[in-house]
C-alpha cells in the first residue's frame, strides 16, 4: 500500500436505462445493441481505479482504506464518498421525481439526502428540463394530474443550452427532457421518489414523493462567477463545481485549498469535458482526456494541468 495517495483515474461504469441511447460517441467509444445506456457513473462506489498501485480496486474500497488522505481531515464522519458524478444521455424523457433532504433521508436510515446539479455538456435546440410546478399549482391539482396521466403541463419546463449550470436542491420536483448531455454532480445518495412516468408502467412513490416535495426551492440556472483563474459554476451547501479552460500548450496551476472551502485542502474530482492533457503533481503525472475523471486526493497538495489540446475541465469538491 502506498504511503501517500496519488491522483488516479476511475473507469466509467455504463448503466442501462430505458430512456438512454445506444451510441455514446463522441463522448465514449461505446455502443450497445441491447438495452440503451442512460447513465455513465464517473465516481460511483463500484467504479474501478484505472491506473497506479490501486488499479482494479473499487472506489468504495479506496475510500474505506484511505479516507483521510482522500478527503482531508475534516471528513472523519463520512460514511461514504460524498459526491457522485455521472454523465446522463437522455433520449426519452426521464420520470418526474424528487429527492429528500437530509432530515427525511435520516428518518429512513440514510446518512444524507440528495441535492444535485447539472452542467450541460451539449444540447439540441429543443432540449429542456423541468424544475418545480407552475406557480399556484396545488397538491390536489398535482395528484389529479398524476392520476389522469397529465402532469406535464403543470411542470415548469425551461430550455437548456450548452454550458448552462442548473442547480436542483433536494425537495425540487424535476425532470429531464431528451436532447441534452448532462454532467450531474450530486450528493452520493440513491434516494429518489418517482412521482410520474408519463403512463409508463414503472412504480410510483407518491406518498414519500409528496412528503419530500417543497413548493419553493432554490432550483434554477446559476450565473457563473469568475474566481481563481476559472469560473465558479455553482456553490451549494454540499458541493462546489468550477470550470477551467486551458489553451493548448498552456498550464493551469491549482491548489488543494479551494477558495472558500476547507483551508487544509479537499478532494477534487476533475472531469475533462473536451480536449486532453495531464494532472501533474509533485511526484508524478496522470493523463486525462475527454470523458475521463481523475480523483485528486486532498493529501496531494498543489497540482497543475498542462493542456495538450485546448481543454475544458469541470472540477467538483464536496463541502
Ligand atoms: Zn434527480
């Protein structure tokens, strides 16, 4: 076992979903003939380390053995790695759903609820998402619309464009329409209540879903804010996501101490949305290209990213 934990890539885990696609190009060189792929998990418990001395190990095992080196000293209470990143490939509408907040999740024996955000990697001109209900909609109207297969017109649909960041806090009724490719960053929780499925036969969870729903939330598009040579796309109670662009042949330097977060350093999940280059730190380097995720442990300290081709990086840190 290494004395220190170096940055490593995680192998993507391709998950079948009825609303997904069969060809993941140009993001991944991956096609299927059977059930479509809807989600590509980038930092799931079952994702395998792709390189280095821990290659082949499950991410959950790395977390269990190296929690402090990975997350830093402020996370001794963490029961699991705090963030899950995924790429979503919706070809059909996703069900209308809601996630519980921390309090309701804990009543059910889970460590925390699920707040999430979506960064739009690509979008067709008609791509849209739904956040919340139209103003003035009552719970009674919503229940009736669910029973009559007519919830869609009551939802607040909004168009999405490439490079939008959409924040979805726990308690927000939401849905994703077809046409966008989304990078989702979420609290690492499975708790989802499906309120409506357009008449598809999957199970609904109305009682829990209505209990978890809040009429007013902070969900919506977030305006980026320049900082630290990049842009803060979103900063919530649970995570912060930044974007960095690095021109071909240039180098961007980063620190373990992300501004506004734990000064002793925090783990950074680094996703290449386009281009390629490498994560370099005192002691090594790790290549990263489009669609791949690198985990930079808190213990690594300062690091930099020299770009081979013009690169766009998304970096997520737990809070
Ligand atoms: Zn969701």
